[in-house]
């Protein structure tokens, strides 16, 4: 039903879901929770508060199955409404281990977001303990961090934790990767750390302790997604010394779940990049299996290169030797890249790695042309690049390795590998005593092979020759100059546009070097000086290595799909800003203040009451309570002189207890679900002391001013001059409780008499069709023999301009379906429709204010629904009668509007005593009735908000067990309260 995407049935679907949300059956309540996101997808703003209230109610359910579905609804509907979580936080943490697995994932994420938004990040956690938080005054973990992050053998270098990466991870979790990357890419942007006000300490925060305790057992869940979610909480919020608890559960997932191995590895990689020491002792768990997919193998190689240490590198390198022989040459190339990364991280092993890589380059199978050998070219290119990565650390100690690469140029035929070696010629052309003496021979060889090289190699040859020329000694300058001119001439005639363009650029830049005579003019000399500076800047200076950390790493929350797709997946939300949810503390302060004020009022209640009685200074005398209760008889016209002399407004002091206010509030549904009656009774007895004072207003004779609304049954144009109108009456039928009294006015608007005017039921309506029978159901089964329309006396003759009234009694089959009647006149038969008015399908039900409140307290939750509307009839009335009391004018206007459109009993009119003379906020008008067809009580409460002289906001609330009828009547009342209304008698 909730999946039917029609706005017209949304109120009915919401009512059904509300009823299901309080059903005794657990499965029904779970289905109601699953239906809430579908109702929310309709984007009906007027239903949003009711839907969120149902989500909060279901989160407080005692069944784990319902709570899991409610967590899914919360994530979809109102993920940032942490007020709903605040009420039930401890209960949700306690029930978390019992919730179904997929519900646990969502509930863990919700609780984590709430804790971060409410309390912020934990100071002792990995996210904050390493990124400079000790400068803000909390350094309880300084010794621990120093022990974990400093390696004494390496002179204090941090090997256990990458501080910059940890800082980047924490920022990405809070800000989102895209925003963090855009901010960090700006050089002028100053990276701001977390303020001490946005953090908390686990030693003094019970909410954080409870969350960590309830998620710790879930690290060993059978569901890998639950394990990742629980590990994410421990990773972000746990103290630094407790983060290691996530290691073994994650490694267990790698061995037990082959389907989720890749997803788990993606998350472990983030942990390992920030804290390699966590997984360093368990490097054997990341050795490659023959059944692993290529993506899994690549991630495991990256893990091994990250967590390799001096003690484990020998075992890892032995594994790498076997991986290089793998038939999958792409995997072998990745292994060689991992060897280069290990040698770059660990300065003690480059010699061992270099020997193996050089042997790989010198192998005989690389002597031939490998362009057509599948995968072998990639292995050679990666080997050369790994050697180049190792040489970058200390070029002076690897001069012989560079020379060996230069000598292997003639045997290496792969273009990318040759281009890398040629690039090294230009970079290290002035290194040591041997390499400069080889440059002439090398450039001659490059010039000789230039025509047969690949385009990428040609570009590198041009660049390298230019660098060699700039650093050449005097003895070799002329030879190198001729070689450079020769290659520029070849480049100008090349087929590749890129090579020709590069040649023209170098020819212009090196013009001062290639010139055959000395410049004679000063202007030419100045231009040459400029060219010298440009060339030195481009070719002479070695650029500093720049590895933008954030640009190469996008960090998402653990367990997110974004790790797989490498961007923010649809629906991904970073953690909320720390300490952004501050309403709880404010509410607690308000509650404390209210309790203190209530205690002070209790202490002085007797003294204040005695003072009022003795001094007679109370504005509202208790004797004026006479006439405060109303019945339907008081609404009738009275000509008694005593009644006319009575005041129009009488005020008496009354008090409404706080427990009754609470029962009438929206929170009453939560109290109804509480299965501990003793606790509820204690709450009510404790709250009886807190009372808010109301003044009860007595309205005088208002029955004579009630004018029921008239409707048209037949207009003169369609009835040959016969006009028929009908008006619903408040009288109770004498035939049966199902009948409604309607006054029908027959008027002859023509100039000729109309004969034999009669109104009767159609023959087709005697047997209701199947669709209406479905709507009616069996509720009226006992009245099946009651006629739909009581026979009406026929009008034999209706003279011109004459009007006659007839009282008819009708029984409607449904409160929304019109009645089909036949109107006979002058031998004609005209079908007409008598449409029901919901306001008259109820009858007045007299009750006292105590009975009203007691009945209302039994109809909370789904039996209570409200709607807002505006009201401005009193504005016109107050302008016409300036001397009239404003509160009395508002009460009369609202009461007249309601009683003129419905058949109700006025119970009471209450006004808060503390209101000012211009403030009508809090004014309440209560009506009571019973549904004709079922005798079910229906209560209506209208609450006023706003100033007396301005347009008011009305909150119309209905309490009734007949949900569909109550919702339709609520809409009917809200609609006619907005319509203009005549206040004249």
C-alpha cells in the first residue's frame, strides 16, 4: 500500500502505517518501519513531522527486528535528526548485538554519527593523538605515542604511524574527500586542526564507552559488512592502544570470506597506510594465493610493500622472487614495482634489490625485441623504473649502477625502458668522474639511432642532448654542439608534430649556444642573457620531488562503497561536524530550571493561595465558575431576561495537570508503548505537582447566531425554474441512529405553478453496489432493514414564487459517497445527488472537562492527528466592535464557524492565565461528539497561536479510533476554517 505512489492516498497509507507501528505483532511493526521510507519518497511536507515521529517511536521498540528496520528508515528519512537518537541512545546500544545483521550496519553508522555530532572525536584516538593535539593542552598519551611512533634505531623516524596520512584521513572523514582535496590543493590555505572544544575524553564520556563496548563483540560477526562497520567505530573512536583489536578480525575475513576479500583489502589498505605497524607482524597473511584474482593480488602486493620491515623484508623478497616467475606478466610487473617501493622505504636493502633488478634487466630474453611478447615489455619497463626509484635516494653511491644501465641501452629495445634510461643520462650527466667522460660516446650513439627510435624516445633524446650540451666541458662542447645541430635538423623533418614542435622550441632556447659568432650589440646580449636564465631554469635545475598526498589518496569511511568505485558513491555522507549537535545540553538545562521552578512553586503554593483568598486580589474569582459547562441546550435560542443580563464571558480559575498535558502531546505514543505500568504511574504521580494554570472562559448565548450552511441540490436552470436547496440540521433522527436530518427548501422561481413535487430514493440504491458495500462493510449490518430515505410528503402544487420546506431523514452508506435521489415534478424525473457533510455525521456528546481529558488520554498515538490552518474572521469582527473583548471575539468567531458547519458539543474554552492582553497563544476550544454509525467518541481540540489583532494560526487536533473518518473530518474542519464567514446575526 505504501508503494502506491499516489499523493491522494498518502493520508490513508500513513494512517495504516501508524496503526501498524503500534500493532502487538512484531512482524507488523517491522513492516510498518519498512513502509516509512516509501511514504517519505512522496515528498509530502505536511506528513514529514508525522513520519519522523513514527521513526522515533519505532526506534524505541523493544524488538530487535523492529529496531533494525527503524534504523534503516531513520537513515533514509532523517539521518541528521539526532534528537530521535538522543532519547533512545543507551537502549539502542544495548540492543545492537541482537539486531539483525543488515540492521546492525545501519545502526552502527547512525550511533557513530550521533556520538561525533554530540561529543566530537576522542582525544586519545588515533585520529587526534598524532596530529598535534598535544599543543592544545591535553597530552595524557604523549609517552604512549612516543613509544609507538619513534624508532630509536632510525634516529627517531616515525615508522609506526604516518602522521600526515592520519591527519589527512581524519580530515577526509569529517569534511569529505572532495572538499579536503580542494582546500589542500590551494597553497595559501592553512590547514586548521581540531579545536579542543570539538573533542572529548573517553575517561569522562559514558556515551563513547558504551558505543565502543557494544561494537567490540561485533568484530567477530559472521557478516563481513558488520565487521567493517564495527572496525570503523574502533578505528575512529577507540584509544590508540585499543586500535589493534581490529587487526585479527579483519585478517580472519581475508581467510574466511573469498567473496568479500577485495572489499576488505580496500579498507585494510587505508588502515595500513596510516598505521603500517598494526599489520606488520601479520605480513604472512598477505602472501599471494594462486586462486586470488588479479585485483586482490595487486592490493596484497601494495600491502606487503607498506608493512615490510627490516625483520620481514627477507621473507617478503623471497616471495617476490616466486611472483616474478608467475605466468601472469602483468602481476610480475606489479611485483617488481613493489620491490622498488620496499627498497625506497627501507634504506638497508637497496643493494640486494638492485642486484636482483639488474640481473633481471640483463637476462637474455630481454636482448631481443619484446614489443610483440605479451607482458614481457611491461616487466622490463617496471624493472628499469624500480632501479631509477632506488637510485633517487642516493645517486652518488649508485654511480656504477647508472653506468651499467647506460651500457645496456644497445640491448634494450623496449621504447619506454629506453626513454627512462635516456632520461637518466640527462639527469646524472655531471655525476662522478666517469659519467661525464661517457657523454660524447652516448650522444653519438643516440644521434645514430635517432631515426629508428619511437616518438617517446626521440623526445627524450632531444631533452637529454640539450641537458648534456648545457653541462658540457670546454673540450667536448664543439662535438656536442655539432651533434645537437644534427639532431635538430632531423627533428625538423620528422613525421611527428610533437617532435617538430619540440625541435623548434629547443632551437630557439639554445640559439645562444648554437651561434657561430659572438654578439655585437647590447640588445642582442640582453636577449641572450634572458635566454640563458630560461634555459637554466628549465634544464639546469633539478625539480624537487612533489608527491601530493591528498591528490593520490581519497579516504572514505570504513565499509563504504566509495572505496571500490574510488569516488563518493551516491548517498555517501561524511561524518557530521564534531559537536554540531548541542541541543541535548540545552534541553537538560531547561529541564533542570523547570524542576527548580516547579519545586519553588510547590513550596509556596499554599501561602500564595491563602494570600489570594484573604486579600481578594485574584483577577479570576472562583465564584465565576458558574455556567462554565455547556450542553447542547445552552446553544439554543433563549429569550429569558436573566440570560440576556448574564455576562457574555465568565472566567473561573482551573488547572490542568502536567501529566494530562503530556498525554495530549505527541510523546504520549511513546508512553503508551512502555510496558512498565508501575514506572508510568510513578512518572504521572511525580508530574502531578507541576501544574500550569488556565482560565476557563464561559461564552453566553451563541446558539441563536449559529447558521448552518446551505447546499444546492437542483438549480433553476436545470429544473425548469424549480430550485432545491438543502441544509443539515443538528437534530437527532427519531428513526434510527444512522439517519441524518436534512431540511430541504423547494422554491418555484418560475412564473407558472409546479405540480406533484416529490423526492424519493432511486430503485438502484435499494441494493447498494459492490464497491459501496465494500466501503460500508459490516458496520451497519444491524440496520440493513432501515430505509435509506424515509418517505417524504408530496407537494401537490407549488405556486409561482412560493417556497416550501420539508424535513427528510436519510441514511448515507459511506461518509464520502453521495446519495442518489430522484426528484419528480410536472411528470418529469430528474436524478440528483445529496452529498454528505462530515460535520453532521456525528452527534453531540455531552461530557465534562475531566471526562474529556480522560477519554483523550486513552486515544494517543495513531488515534491522534492534527493539522494547521489560518483564521482571520476575528479581525473583521474586532474592527467593527472596538469595545468588544478581543479574547471573547476570537472565541465566538471560532465557535460559530465550527458549530455552523458541524454538529458538536462545546466542552470548554481555556486561556492561559499568564498570557498578555494581546497574546492569544494557548487558547484552547474543545468539542466532543460521537460518530452516528458506530457510537465511537470523537474529540476535537482547537489551539490558537498568534496575536489577537493579527491572522491566527490554528492547530486542529482530533482524537478518534475511526482513523479514516477522523482524518477526513480533520481535513473538512481545516478547510472550512479558512473560508470567509459572515458574523452577522
